[in-house]
C-alpha cells in the first residue's frame, strides 16, 4: 500500500504524472489498537499495488551497451553485500501473508488494523471480494481466533504463503570504497508504518547524488559519511515511529520484548550518529551541495 506522499514522490522522480491512477484506492482505515480498544474509522489516502505491478509501472529499458560497462561505483540494491558489512536487526517478529475471501458487506475501499495479545493483523482488499491478511507475531490462525475486527470481514482464509522477518534491519557500514547499499539491501522497515517504498526512493536519489558529487571532484570520505549518517538518521526515525505502536499495542510479554528491541535500535543509531549530528551536505533537486558554516574559520 502506497500513501499519497509516496505516490507524489515517485510521480515526480520518474516524471510519470499518471502513475498508479488505475490502481485500487483505499480511502478509509479502521483501527482497533490497544487492549480492548474499540474500532475507530479514519480517513486514508493510498493505493494498493503489488510488487510486480510496481516494478512494471517503473520499468525503464536499459541501453544494450550497459552490460559491457565496468562501473567505478556499485549501488547494491540486493544481496550480497561486501564481506565487511554486518546485519543489525531490532526485534524477533515474523509475519505471514495470506489470501482471503471477504464478506459481501466488507468495504472494498477500506483497510483494517488490529492489535492482539501476541501480535497484530492488517487486512486489505486487493480486488472486489478478495484481499490479503498480514499477520505479525503469533500464527495467523491463533490471532484470527481472538480477533474482534479483522476476522469479522473474512468469509474464508487461503493457504499461508510463508513466513518472513518483519523487524527493522540495517547493515553496517552502509557504504565503502566503490559501493553504496540502497533499498532492501541497506535496510528493511517494519510494515506497521508503511513508509519503506518511499524511503527506498529517497535513498536511491541520495546514492546517485553522492556518486555524482564524488565523480565531480568532491571529497569522497565526507560524502560517504554523509550518506551513512542520513540513512542512519532515517532508520532511527522509523524505529521511533514503530516504538509508538509497539508501546501501545498491548501490555503482554510479546509487546514488551519487541518495544525493548526497538529501544535498543534507537540507542544504537544515536551512538552511531552522536548526540547532535551535523550534516555537511544538503540535496537541491538531485544534486548535493556543501553546507558551509556562517562563522568563518579563524
């Protein structure tokens, strides 16, 4: 699910103002979050797009001669990464995605989100009468058995498509001599916030700007340090957003453990960034500019 901000960013970057206009829209979010919380209906603005549809919409034909090039720089958007990197994951939660048939009365333009004792459920309609559940934490069957909101929208549940980790993850370092990690190779976000796709686009913009600045004669160590700091700061912001959800979703051991892991992650990021990180560059469009102090050196 892509929110309006993510859509606007991609339309601008890829110069495709009609992007995702035919995709199913979500205009309402119904949430029951916290112990014994009653459902609350909120306005929402997003579209539903599968990964295959997303890639097809954004596909760009590459020139035939590209395969013969020997690049000076690599933007690693998929694994593997250089051997010196190390994964840092903050949490132990897993999720499964499950196709479902929706009841006739279910609103095709809505999504549903519900917290339970040992996890949470997210339900979205992908087409009239059909949808998908994202089940995070305990097995989907166990969560649905206790559900008071999501289960009420479902007529039947299909087979689980497999379980995968959903706790936030980042690699360290994020760049080095001749390479930068980007997208899911650099970090993965908890789906609870729904901001992973837009963040990956912004990472790609910054990665290209850093390489361009270095190739134009910029100081490589400081530009790479800027890339590392900017991505780490973005990851910390994501952890802080997640922490608000996991502190309020429930009071049991599962919720406490996951919130504690997120707190550990924010502390790790703070240590990497320092008490008050200063960014030496800023993006203007797709170009990086050096930020100079207003006070001259004496």
